[in-house]
């Protein structure tokens, strides 16, 4: 019998057909030993969670087993009442109810603990933590010891160690904030925020949480960040460059939104891409006089770090004349497309230039 199906059965998360299948399996005398072994093993699952709770699984199971033995041997003077199931199956069903109750309680505690004790991510620092909360109606700037700067939005809170003395720089964020992280390849900077972990070496980015949906937005201003789902980002995985099975890498002018309902990331361009800080743009850089569209596109890509893909090779033969110094990225695209009778659409983190092109 599939263990995943058994677990869902005792958590009451199965279809009618699956329930019938498991019922038949439990009631088959040939499976008696396997049923008892799985139930006893299920208690150990409670000790393997990531909340730090370590229930006495052996003691709990022993108590259940003792109760089962007492139920298995009723006093002689007690009249025997016919049961709808064999006695041993009754014991197993009793244990199933106990499992359901304790599993439910455990997972409820785990959910509550993850949502109310964010500082557990920094438990290794003990009491050497500071917490800054912005109780003002304006932004509040916090300077960390490594030279990083965090700008807290109103009602946001940041917890961090007094000294980053480990092999990484870790902080907890509740609410919205902008991070300007000092570069240090030897010590990755890691932000825990609700259900996600954001890892960087040195960059600037914003983390915000939607108050209604609780979806989490990470938008990169400069550099590159890795964003993980916290439940799939173990301590070892966060310390490596490898992504977990549910994580993304985003760069300048890109954003990702983590959906709490679907436990997934959706990556796209930020609503208003900005020129990447530090890019040297000389006067007249966006002043074109009968230049190929490929040159215009190349310069836009260099300044904004956004990939622009030509759908049709014939677009590369089009000529553009015009000045694009003051316009935003999308305004530049609108002007170019109007001039060459083309259009564009945003596809994920790329811009697709579409049209018949020129001869």
C-alpha cells in the first residue's frame, strides 16, 4: 500500500474510491502486521518536522499500544457485544482516530508557529538579536554592521543579529522593505520573509507582501537574487548556489511573485523598468539618425538589462530615426514600433518585438 495514500487516508484527504481501497486493505488479515508497522512509524513523522518540536513519539505510541491491549482483553464479566468490525480492526480504527487528532493538532501548531515566530529562523543566534519596527507613517532607514542598508516601510519590522559572525548574513522581515546589500561573496545575505527565502551576494531589491492575498513580491533593482520557497530551502540548500525544486533567479528590472495559494512563483518584468545604476550613458546615446533597429534594440538592452527578442528577422532590416533620451523603456518601445509599423508584447521577463519587418 502506498504510504502517501495511507497518510492522506488518516488525514481524511482521500476520495471515496481511495477510502474504499484503504478500508479493504486494513480489513484484510494478511495486512495486519503492515498496518500496525505503518501506524507506529507515523508517530515518528511528528518528530521529523522543521518546527523544532520533538514529541516523545515512543512514549505516545506505547501509551496507545497499551490502550489497545486493554481494549483487546475486556473483563470476562463484560458481555460480548457483536461489533461491525473484528476487534483488531477496531483497535486500528481507534489508533487512526488518535493519529488524525494528533496530526491535525501538530500541523495546526506548525502553521501557527511558522506565522507567529519568524525569529525561529535566527534561533542559532540565541538572544543576540535586535529588532527594529517602523511605527511611523514614513519610511525608516536602518544601517546594518556590514554596510547594508534597509529601508523599512511603515508597520514593517526587521530582526537581525548584532553581529554577522556566521558564514552568512541572515535577517527576518515582516512587512515591506527595500534592501541595499553590501557585496560580500564570502557571506551571502539571506532574508526570511513569511514563506520565502531571498539570497543575494550584493545587490538592491524590494520585498513586499500583499495585505489581502499574502502573496510576496520580490523586485530586483540591481544585481541578481535567488528566491526560494522556505519549506523547500533547507539550511544546506541555502548555503549552496543550487536552487531548490521550487525557486527562481531574477535580475535587474525583474520581479517574482510567490503565491501562497499555489505555492509557486510567477516571474515577470517590473511595471516600470529603470536604467541600471552605474551604466555609463553618454549624451546622444539614444539619438538615432537612420540607424538599424538592431542598434536601437541593443542600446535599450544594455541600459535596462532587459532582453528584447525579434520575432521576425526582417525587423532587423528596418531603419529608425528619432531621439529617445527622456522616455521610459516602454515609451521608447512604443515610439520605435510606431515608426517601423510593428508591435511588442511582454513575455515573462522578455520583450517580444513583432511585425512583418522591412525589405
